């Protein structure tokens, strides 16, 4: 195998986000988790700690970019003080007609390199 073959091959492949549309069920479940977390006034980091999961994992689940395992769904539900059944209420309806999601990305103005000289 030639040196450098793998990186060149990977650079030609579309990223997973580009090649696979978001699963409506995963997005709906993420929306439900976000609703419950915000209702309790928890941050994603706090939910991660209560659920014994990394906060980065919580971010991906809430964004619908992570297919969740049942044991992790159970941990998240427990961290929210719910059963899995309670957490899943309404997910199918959300998946069929998803509400418009606002962007959670924070846009920052680039810092000026020099002090204002007026």
C-alpha cells in the first residue's frame, strides 16, 4: 500500500453530515430532550453529569446527529427525572411534522486587531 493513500482517499469522500440527511426520529427525540432539559433549567453539561454521559454526547443527541443506544436513553431519561416512556411521548408526532429549529450556534463578531484610532 502506498504511503499517504488513506488520507488522500478520505479527503475525496463526503463527510457523514453531507452524505446522510438527519433522521427525523433522532431530531424529534433531541427536541424532546431539549424541551425537558430546559423545563428543568439544566444546562447540557449538568444533564451530562446527571446522566453519567459526556456533555458532547448530549449536544449531538439534542441536535439529532447521534443515534442513541437504549441504555443511554435510559440514563438521559433518569437524569431528567423521567421514565423512557415519558420521554418518548410525542416523539412520533414531532418527527412527522418537525417544528422549525432555531440555530443554537452563537455568532460572534470578529475581534478587531487594533484599537479604534479616531
